[in-house]
C-alpha cells in the first residue's frame, strides 16, 4: 500500500511519494493500469514469484486505514506478514530509505490511520525521505508542497533500486531488505 492523496493537485507533493513508488512498481512489473476497487486504486500481478496487489487508497491520507478492510477478508492474508506500507518521511533527508518491521507513526497521519484500523503498529513499512521540514514551516504545508526539481530527481533516481528492494522483500523478507537497502 502506497500512501498519498487523490487528485492532480497532490501528484507532485512530498506526501504522494508512496504513490510514485507504486506507479514505478506497476510499470517495472508490467502490472498494467490501476483500477478502482472499493476505496482504492489497485494493480495486480506476479513479482518475484509472489502474487502482489498494489493499493493506492483514495480516502485521502488521514483516512488511509479505511482502504484495508477488503484485505482482511482475503483468506490467509496476515497484516503483519503480508502488508508493506510505502510512506513519505519528513524527518529523513531526501533520498534516504528505511524498511522497518513495525514502529510508531512518528506523527504521520496516514500511518496513524492504519494503526487505528489494525489496532496497533505491527505492520511493515518502507519510509522514503522527502527532506526535513524547514524551521518555521508547518508540517502539513511542507508535505503538501511540491518538491524542488533537484529533490524530486533524487527520489525519481531511487525508484529502480526500490523495485529491486521490493523484490528482495517479497523473496527474502523484511530483514534482508533492511540489511541490503536501508541507508
């Protein structure tokens, strides 16, 4: 699940980096376009020998958890094992990535929403640094602003490596992805 906000005015914002990653994964894995499925846009296929569903919640960031209900109804789906949330992180420098097996929301409203729906923070995540909030700027204004051209290019340049990292996560798990790709 990649977190972001629907609508063209949010496409280039820091808060939509999770959607950028899912768009790249769908492209690299030849999944095709995202289709509306309940409260999310979904693209599906097989990557690294694993059936994968990419989800972009259409509920806006603060209600991202609402898109998870359908996953809980899938036989054998385990949120702790099978869910990876891709999210922007305004506490990390642009270009840093960090896989985590669990953790706090760290002030991120999308993660707070997911934790509320799941009843805790025991879900995996991939945090992508979008630059630390400058002094005197409100956090909401920072994450809802567009990235500078240079910062955007740094994130775009990460995307092929993130595809590789996601394949390691699918094949070998979170610990292997952390050991090889966290920086």
